[in-house]
């Protein structure tokens, strides 16, 4: 169920918060990977920094819409 559908039907945003948590975890892992590339490929520093900044902007936007996402417990994954 989408976040929009959950709001329209006044449902508990369980699916959306779970998806937001997954997105935040993915952003963290990507940030780590790009950080490693940043250290290894200094000649591409500007491009890599642009990607890192974009990832952080996306994470902030997700956290604004879903402030409880980081604390969400994903059954079988976050336990």
C-alpha cells in the first residue's frame, strides 16, 4: 500500500514506514560504498561528492516524511 493510499484510507502507515526504513538502510550502505570509492579515486572527487550530497538530501527528505522510520522494527531483519 502506498503512503498516499494509507493516508486516504486512514490506515496505519506500516508498509510505508517499512519501505522508508529499507530506503534509509540502502542509502547508508550506498553512502559507505561511495565513501570508499571517494577514498580510492581522488581524480573523480567532484562527481563522487555530488552523489554523496544527493544521497544525504534524499535521506533527509525521507526522514522528514517518515520521522519514525529509523526506529521501525522489520520482522526477521531488524530483530
